[in-house]
C-alpha cells in the first residue's frame, strides 16, 4: 500500500506540531509528535481516525528541544 503523504525519514527524531482537523465538524487542534518518520506516524493516526486530515505546522529539528 502506498503512503498517503510522503516525507523524508530523518536520521534523528524531530518534534512536529501538527494541525489536525475533524472533517465532520471542521474543528481543529494541535498535536505534538516526536518521530523520525512523520508520514508513518500520521498515516497510522488517520487510519484509526478516518474523518481527520492533518498538516505540519512546524518542525523542531535537532536536539535543542
């Protein structure tokens, strides 16, 4: 199966601020995710929450966070 969204896999974890939108109500909230593979994490999230969409608001790279 092909990933819904493709992003580069990082060598070290990054912290992401993700804007999640409920497609039924148009309500949104922020979710913080720390990972090396944001595509995998968020595709798993949307698989278990099918009425949502997401976008990366910001990525903190490196170990300074």
